[in-house]
């Protein structure tokens, strides 16, 4: 199916930009922020567009945990293949074991906020925003010291 004339650039931008925003730990919908209170804790709503960051379902962040697991497994695979390729035929196994355990302990913690924003970007791609995503009360966001949302979609 062909995209309507003139929308190719829009479509391409629309797919990439939420993930770029997510990698910058910003709201995948608008690029606003900050959306993290701590390294692992999100504000309930984007302070700029008002998007509810937990999109309504119980266990919503299970997908983020899956993204985190994929990242850890990717790092593990690249580490094992890279280390063994560089040190073969006599890899230092003790060093390999210690560094692998440390890497596997640190990577999930470091990637945790990215897994949340990347999952949110993926979810926004699969399930585009609706009016309901902006209906979540914003009082809790204000309690976290975040500015109230603005713009046409920021209805209280
Ligand atoms: Zn936003």
C-alpha cells in the first residue's frame, strides 16, 4: 500500500522520532521532560503534553522489562562473541567470568529507564495516543514538582 503523496517524509519522521526521544529519556510523544523523578521512577504524566505515561493497564511495564531483558541478552551476546574472538585461542577464563558477572549485574540497572521510554515509544507506535491518554489527572505530576501541562490537548 502506498502512502498518500507528500506523507513519506512525515511517516518516516513519525516512526523514528519517538525512539530518538526515548533514547534521550524524554517523552516519546512530544519530546518534553523531564519525565523521570529518579533513575527508575517516572512522573505519572508528561509535564509538557500531559500524556499519561502508564497507559492504563495493570502490569503495563512488563513490556519494559522485556525490552530490558532483550538489551541485557544483546550485551551478553556481543560481549561473549567479542571477548572470545579477541582473546582466542587462550582466553583468560577467570577474567572472563568476573567481567561477565559484573556486566550482567550492571547492564539491567543502567538500561532500566531507557527500557521504559523505549517501550513507551513502541507502545505509542502500536497504539497511537487517544484522548483517554490525556485524561489522567495531572495533580500527581504537580506533586512531583513538575510544571502543569500546556497546549490544546491538556484538558484537566
Ligand atoms: Zn509529552
